[in-house]
C-alpha cells in the first residue's frame, strides 16, 4: 500500500477522483457527510481522521461545505500538514483559508479542476494549481493521478480559484450561446446534428465538443454538474467581480438564466438543462 492521503467529499466528482487515487496506489482515507458505498477506499468516521493522513484533499460543494469540515481538518492535520482544496471556492474564502492554515501552522494549496465526472473517472481532469512551489511539488504525484494537465498559476492559492471562476464564466457563456444557436438554426430549418458537426470542426475545443454533444443528446439527468452548483459558481464570479469593481454585463444575464432554472425546479438537473429555457422562449417544445 502506498502513501496515505485523506479525501473529504465523495460526490459526483469526489468519488471517482478518490477511486483514481486508490488505483494509483495511494491508501485513501475517505469521509463523506452521508455514508457511501465506496469500493477501494478506506472509509473513516470524521474529517479529522481523514486529515490525520498528513495530506488531505477536499472536494465539496462550496465554501459553506468546506467551512463545515475545516475545524476537523485543522485539528487532524499534523504540524505542517497539507490541505489541498480542489472544490470551486470563492476568491475571498480561498484567501481566508490560506490565512487560517498559516495561523494554525498547516499548509494550504488550491487545486480546482476543469472537467466533468466522466473526465474525473478517466483521470483526465485539467487542474489549476496555486501555492508555494514546494507544496505544488509535494502534491504533484496526487495531481498526476487525477488529471492530464496541471496549470501552475502563481504562489498565492486564491489565484487558482480566480482562474477557475474565469474559466467557468467562459463555459457558462458558451453554454448560453450554444443553446441560443441551436434554437436559432433549428428555427431556420437546420438539423442540430449538422450544426454540431460545424461547431465541432471549426470551434474545435473539448469544451464545445463535450457540451455540444450533451445538449444534442439532452443528457440533463442524472446530472454531471448540477444547475444549483452552476448558480453557486456564477454567484462566486459576481463576488470576485464585485470586490474588484469589475463590470460583468454578460455575468448578469447568466445569473438570471440560472435563477430562472432554479425557479422552475431544475436545481438538481445538469446545468445544460438551461437549453429547455432557451427553447421555451423561442417557442420550441411547447
Ligand atoms: N460536477 C462537475 O462537473 C464539476 C466540475 C468541476 C468542478 N466541480 C466542483 O467540484 C465540487 C464538487 O462538485 P460535485 O459535482 O461533486 O458536487 P456534488 O455531487 O453535489 O457533491 C457535493 C459534495 O459536498 C458534500 N457536502 C455538501 N454540503 C456539505 C456540508 N455542509 N458538509 C459536508 N459535506 C457537504 C456532499 O456530501 P453529501 O453526499 O452528504 O451531500 C458531497 O460529498 C464543487 O465545488 C463543484 O463546483 C464540479
């Protein structure tokens, strides 16, 4: 059995990520708020026990979920122990986490990810990392087991969360634009499949390719990325804009769209389900 690592949060992303670490030979001491079946992992009874491994990864819904396990992490990590936050967190919260770990004599690295649960299961995430270079080196074997690319964006951990939010702003804008474009071409007599081939060929990117296909196949449920988490990210994008006086006109449109999805009870569907809202506005599907 290889080196031990704690893993907190076995949701849509966390479970396949933790299982990849186990497959790569790590002994994964895993904890989830709601007990789970989790083959290959050593389930422990608290966040503190997971952190006692000396290195602990969190992959939780949001800032509040991370805050809920933080006391256990700070208590369980040995002096100088390392917490790697891989969730999408707010920039101010990520800054506060850095300070609180420093005060407690523990280390904190931010490593949020791009890629949906299927990419996580294949170990093909794109990971954005920021923190002390020596911490990045220590984390590298773990990150290599989880992702196909690691982008280093600076020595202050919150920079990685800022990059992740900038990237998710682009993805959300692409999702809205692609949904509108599908409706537009269809209403002008084009088959969506034909349009998708053009998008795939000319706008070549794994993001367009993957999301274009999900929209085409209407894979809204079970969700890969829940609409309510998309709203959470959009709020974090606005928070990062607000605190730096950055106007974000497109961001307001995206916020409204996701609020509309919540209002229509779509929070647990995949966020690509916004296509249905765009279609309804265009008079398609009833
Ligand atoms: N899904 C994606 O495609 C994707 C891609 C990139 C990044 N992300 C980010 O990755 C993170 C995880 O996303 P996900 O899709 O895996 O979410 P998810 O399936 O909803 O899982 C959320 C996890 O957080 C836990 N949790 C929520 N509130 C908690 C609390 N108060 N205390 C303790 N644990 C709590 C849940 O535990 P329970 O099981 O007990 O509810 C679960 O383990 C999010 O920050 C998301 O934005 C997601």
